[in-house]
C-alpha cells in the first residue's frame, strides 16, 4: 500500500465523516424546530436513528463525529457549552449502547 493510497483512504474517511456530520446536524436542526421545551427537548429525535444506522453500517469510529455534531446542535440552539456537552454525550451513548446491547449479539461480524 503506497502513500498515495493511504492519503486517498484518509481523505475518503474524512469525507464520510463530514457527510455523516452534515446529515446528523441537518436532521437535528429540523427536529429542534419541533421542540417542545424552549428549543431544547423534542418528542422525536430522528438523529438517534441516523446515528445508530451509521454505527451499524460503518462502525464505531463514527461515534466521534456524532458527539461533535450533537455538541454543535446544542450550541446552535443556544445552550451553554456544559449543557451541550452533556447532551452530546447522551446523544452518542444512546446509539452506542443500543449497538452493543441489541445489535452486536445478533451480528456475525465483529465491528472495529
């Protein structure tokens, strides 16, 4: 594997992370338009479903992008940094725990 191939692989991964990031943020922004408590709490959070689908399909390496985008979504609605951090952590742990508790025991492949 040459340097050019490694660069291509790294740029491909960065591109995928950015696509996931923009999708997560877009879905979160739409969901927050329907928020029930001052733009912070929504009865529906489709971003969790998107995050779970990404983790199932592409692996847990995309969890970093999810936590960053959940944090940015919190800042976008005007939450303080600490509040956004806690919400982002919860929004990331939810699909991760679902993945490990519900999905992986039935999967034949081991995710890296």
